[in-house]
C-alpha cells in the first residue's frame, strides 16, 4: 500500500485544490445561468456516453496487457498498436454514425426526448468523442508507469479553471453560444498535446512497430477488447446517462442544477478515483502472479480507508451544504439541492465501501463476468432514469443512479466471495458505521443558527472533534493513523 498511499495522497491533493476551484465556480459562476451550464455538461456527457462505441474499451487493454509487452526499450511497440487501434475504431464509428444517425434521432424522438438538442451540436460532440478517447488512452498508458498526478492536473484541474472562463465569456456576451461550444473541444485538443509530451518525458512515447510480436498476442487482445468495450458502455450508461436524459426530457436548466450537485457529491469520491488509478495496475500484476493475499489486502485496506474518509466527508457536507448554498450568488439556484446531495452522496459512499471490486474482476480470468454486471448496471440505470425522471424530475435521476449502483455492487460482492473467497469488510467497517451513526445522531440534535459562514465552521468542527480522535484511538485505519502521526510530528505536537 506504500506506492498506492503516496500516489493517492498526491492525486487527492490535486483533486482537492481542483474541487475548491470547482466549488467556487458552482456557487458564484455557474449559478448565474443554469441553462448555459447544463448545456455545457450535456455536450461532454453525451461524448462520454458515446465513447465506448468508438473506443471499444481500449484504455482497459492498455493496462491489462502492458506487462505482456513490457521490455526495457520499446515495449514491443505496444503504444503504437494501441494508438493505431484507437484511430481505426474512431474512424469506423464515425462512418457508422453518419450512415445511421437519422435512425438514432428517430429513436430518441420515439422516447419523447428532444433530439434537436443533439442534432444541433453533433459535430462538437463527435470532436469531443475522438479527443477524449485519445486523452483517456494516454492517461491509462501513463498509469502503467505509476504516474497519475500530472494527467489529472492537466485534464481535471485544468478543465475546472478553463470552463468557468469560457462560461463567463458566454454569459457576458463576449462570445456566442456556438463559439462557446467550440471552445470546449479546443481544451481537449491542448490537453492531448500536453499528455503526449508528458508520456514522452516518462519514457512511454515510442512509435516502434512489432507485427511479429503482435501476432502472438492479438487473439487474447481481441477477446478482451470486445468485453472491455461492452464494459465501458455499461459504465457510461451509469455515470453519464443522467446528464444526457435530463436535458432531453426536462431541459438545460434542471441539468445545470443536477450537475452542480453531482459535482459536489463527487467530492466524496475523490479518494476512490486516486486509489483506483494507482491500484489497478498493481492488482493486475498481483493476479497475474497469483498473489491473492496481496489482492485481498488491497481490497480490505482500500475499503476501510475509503469508507472512513467518505463517511467523514459525506456527513460534513450533509450538514454544511445548506449553509453553503446560502452563501451562493444565487441561493434560489440550489433549491432542492440538499436532498439531491443526500441521495447521490449515499450512492458514492456505498461504492467506496465496496472499493476495488471492479478491478479484481476485470483483471482476473473472470473478466467476462464483469460484462454482465456492468451491462446490468447500465441497462437498469437506463430504465430507472427514464421512468423516475418522468415521475420525480431531477430527484428521480439521482434515485435511479443510486439504486442501480447498489444492486451492481451487491452482485460484484457476491461474485468475488464465490470465486475468490474474499470480501472487503472487517471489524473496522463496523467501527466506522458505529462512529458515524453516533455523530449523525449528535448532529441531528444540534440546533445552531447564525450566519451561514459561522454555521459551516461550527458544524464542521463538531463533526471533526468527534470523528478524528475516535477514529485515531480506535485504530480504524493503520494508513490514516500513519498519516496523522506524520502530521503531528511535522507540527511538533508529537515526537
């Protein structure tokens, strides 16, 4: 866990700064015009929803087969192979799209959704599909070198700075809506160039070609390629579908509200993203070497660390967000946001509890099973979104995502225990549940009313005063205790 903890801490620190910038944007920039923000989110979400059809899960292939190609010089032309496949699949997808797009739009209209929003922006969306696909491939390939911080800094942190700037340009009429939409793929074009330069710096950019070696591996790659593509599709249907269906069913403004709250719920999942990105290659190698004890150790420790930190952040945000909304430039723009967060945040927390279960299945010989699970997740989310959005509006989208995610994780837990005889739970899990149930009960009894800024400070302090010392002395997480001890020594509180 040493490498994982080190890279995860750096990754989370970068994301934390990005989250602060993003939070400021949500409160003081995007709240100026939910419709404009909802429009921008629909463009990117639609691109991500389509990407599995164009990429066929190539990012997973970059991690899954890296070790089989790895050598001291050119990695047997692995990067060239990945890049060639990506470009070919993207061209193939674009040809099929323009041949059958009218049938697709007719289907959207049949579902009583507004297809015109997609038709008006199809060229921008297609540009985004290709650019994001290439960026994802390079990011995944770079993670094989245990480097995840810089790609995150460029893509996620950079976008959190870039989008508010072009948003304000559009809001104040400096650019029109067409130019605004065009500026989004401009960002990903620049990101692609920077990622390629960084890959070259870490020694991964090599365009050598090795067809003789490819022949020995193509059969297994093709098999994995198909299943990983469908897996990526299910994932997109889960995590991007709502941001597409809401504007098509309800309009851009509700999508703006939903995405602002979805962003806030993503704060809980920052450690999940960091651990997954650095743990996936390690899990892949450990399974390859049949080191299941190491896999189980990562499984349990990740679950404990993620659930502990996630519970702390979730509870803190749950009681502080109503006051945060009051500090916004337009508090009315967050009406109904607290309930949305409670639902979406609970889903994130459950996902953190089950930790790296997707990686264990994906990088084992049972990876085909993950296809069934992820398609179940995606399709259930599709149907739940369609019916619950019509019934409960924006809250229905949140409910659909959480219900599908809970069922998905239960299925994976059962499968991993069946095949590997391991699970992520421990006595520490019970301690965390007891600790934060107690804190929740205490906070429900607190009736402190003052100005919003003071309410945030007081609620945050009460939660921290109970959570941090008790978690430390109960030794819920060894990794958390090590980090806290290091901090105490650094500030000369402890020798």
